[in-house]
C-alpha cells in the first residue's frame, strides 16, 4: 500500500536535482514567480510554469484555494494547509487564528 505522502515524495524525487545549477533545488525554484515554488505548486495543484494557472488574474500564490482568507503562499509560510481551511481542526478557520498572538487574526 502506498500512502499519499509516499506518492507525493516519489513524484517529487526527480525534482531534488538542481537543473540550472543555481544552488536552488528544482523543487524549491519558483519558475513562474507566483510566490509558490515547484513543490508547493504540486501540493496546491497549480501549474509551476504558469503564474496564473486558472487565468483569473490572481496569481497562484495569491489565490486562496480553501477560502480561509489566507493566500496560498502565506499558508506555506505560516505552516498551514493550503487545501484545508482549518489546518489544526480546532473549529477556527486559519484566517481567524492568531498565529503571532498579537490579538489580531491572521487575515487582518
Ligand atoms: Ca504557478
Ligand atoms: Ca489564478
Ligand atoms: Ca488553510
Ligand atoms: Ca484552526
């Protein structure tokens, strides 16, 4: 049996090389400058060579795939799940969580 994680890692395996030899692995490259690297685009399900995969004028990084008021690229930065509006399943949406505990929700 193959788990989702193993599946993802297997597909990413070829991306561990550094094709353009700039010191950044292919998986970490952001080829289309949409704030998501290749690995992140793979996780979100967007095109790593197109900054606006669905052509709606919003770049893949700025899209909010799970409608939790946090842009995809920020979800990765904060360690949230870009495909789950409540990553820690505590009933509070990621955008309503207060990551840095400054009394202001993430989305503001
Ligand atoms: Ca993209
Ligand atoms: Ca878009
Ligand atoms: Ca989320
Ligand atoms: Ca939560």
